[in-house]
């Protein structure tokens, strides 16, 4: 092609896009990163906490939380420079080795991923809490009663100079401010987001990160690709086009699949695999509350998550604590307990403790686009899955061991409209286009130079927090990009 605008255009700046941007820029490629979300800063978070800036993307292009409209599925993800790292729990851990035992393309094994995981660890530098918090110790005692281990998780967190600051009781704040504090990484701790790690290094190496720039189309152009871009600015939008010999689509699992489905339907990328949208997973995501007695454990100023209960060996799942839910009155707690069928005579309730479930729920669903252009999720089965039954059994066991009342979404809701914060698959890598959308290096079948590098690549769920695995796969994709002639 003639003089292109860049050597590489990266669409999205999350755990896939930021990795590719950094590695390519450090290899002296001219890199442009397109991010539809805005920059996050301490001032921006304060504005969100006060209600002066939107939390949701649909309230404005700079909104942080994306909850796309999908028939049959609730999805929550991030939209910002740094992608999902602004809304995730900071848990940074590799997938269990057996996740790589089946359905991956040749060349990807647990052993082969070790080096890529190491690269991610070197950049993000996660570490467990330097001090045991009350809920961490209590989690370990509850796990002992259940006969499972409690793991203190490696977190992408900046720990305070005085770890005692994390054990202080938090003051009561309005719910919106409490939620924003949780997003940032806690009262006394802060998340180390991608705009401070991979993206910061990418910019230092010369990459250009364009916030509030949304990719609307990709089409082959003169030996490479033309990317149509819509720039949002002060309530107005401007359209432009950029060209590059190589493009990385890393817009986040759901958005990448949506864009590819759209590009195939409009004819700009007509030869995409028929497997597009298939092998989509919710990663076993499920949430519940434990209503616990006031004298059991106190809240703290630490990070959103400290650890999980490891039920992998028996049930292929983890029960991850995600902190106390603030702001619930005693009356609200009693009402929740009554709705959940809690026992009478229970000691006075003090807190609602949030737990998230993740696991190897490997029964795939699918994403498609209907005639009106809406995304549609189809579950493989309308009945309660074996995995969901295991999940509920473990949650009931957890509540009993904790002396708590369990509050969980009803089974019919979990079947009809599941919720996931870790959508995976839909543009899966494979050995051939009959079984997937890309090869084992994320290059789209039939479109040389077009790569995918986000959670949509995964042909199976990770069973745990997937950010580190997504970044490790992106390291592998980036290695192919920078080594290409």
C-alpha cells in the first residue's frame, strides 16, 4: 500500500489491545490505538462519584461502564482508555493448566503459555495483600469448615505505605460514591490499571492513543486495511478514515464479535468464518450475597477482593469474596433475609458480603445478529445446567459454614437471562476456519494482517478471572505481529 497512517492500528485498549500496542511500539512500529472511551483520572472518578459525570456508556461516550443491549444476556464491561482494567477486581492469575487440555489449536499448551504469563506478570506486577484483613482471615476459617483451601490472590494493586490503613473501619458514604471507590480499588488502595502499565509504556515508545475514537468499519484497502473512525467531541462527532497494513481488533469480547458480525453482514469483510459467534461462554459467572451477623467480621478499607475459596478439584469453580456491600440498613438486611427464607432467631445481621462465582462452565452458547441488527444470545440449554447445580450446592455450603443467610438470583433468571462480567469466545482461535475465526496467533482466516486479541479468542472458558490469560494470548499475538516482514 502507499504511505499508510500507521504500521499498526489497534482497536481497543484493554487487556488485548494494550499489550499489542506496547510490544509493537517497542519494536519501532508506528502504532495508533483507537479507544471509544475516555481517559480516566482522579478528577474523572471524583466527578462520577458526585454525579457530575456519567457512569454508564449509554449516558455519554465518556461513560465508564458498558452494558450492551443483548437479547437473553446481561453483560457488564468497561469502556475507557485502559479498557476493562478500570472495572475489574484487579485479580491477576493464570488459568488452571487443565483448561488448555482440549479444544485449543495446535501450538497452544499450558507449558507453552508459561512464558507469556511471565511477560504479563513482569509488566503488571501483581501481589497479594501485604496484611491479613478481617474478611481474609474469616474466609480462611470458613474454607476450613468446608474442607477447601482459601487462596490469597495476586492483585494489580498499589498497596499503602502503612498496611494498617487497610484495616481501618470505613466511614459511611452515599451508594454512588461507595461504588466508585470500589471501582478505583478500595478506600486505602488503588488499582494499577492498564493506562499506568502497558499503555504507559506504549505511549513512551511512541504509540498514539486516541480517546473517544470509535472504529465503525474495517475494509481491505491497498494491501492492508482502511478503518473508518468516528471521533466524539463536545456533543459532536466527526468521521475520518485511517489506513495500516495490519489491524488488531481488541474491542472486548462482545464488541469484537458484534463488529465482526456487522462487517460480515455489510460486506466489508464478507468471508469471515461461519463459526463467528459460536463457542461463546459466560465463564460460569454468578453472584450472591451472604447476610452475616454483625459480630462476625467487620468491613475494611482494603481492595475489592482479597481471596477466593478453591473448589476447583471437585467442582471446577471458585467462590471469590468481593467485599461488604455498604449502605444497607438493618431493615433492608432483615427484608432480604426474609425474602431468602432466612432462619428466625438469627443473631442481628450486620453486613451483606458479596461473593462471585467463576468456573469451567464449558457448555457453549452463541451470539448472533437478528434482522434488525440486535445482538442475540442463545443458551445451549434452557434447563438448569449441571454446573449451575454445583454452584448452588457450594453457595449453600458456604452460607452454612459462615452461619449466614444466602441471597441468590432465582434459578429461572439464571437460565433465561444469565449475567456475565467475563464474556469469552465468539471469535475463537482454531486450526481451520470450519472450527474458528482465527488461527493460533489470532490472525483472522482469509484476511492476512487482521488480528483479534481479546477475550473473544478463547475457545474455552478460563474458569477463573480471565484478564491475565487474555493478556498472555495477546503477548503471543503481538509476537507474531512484530516478527512479520
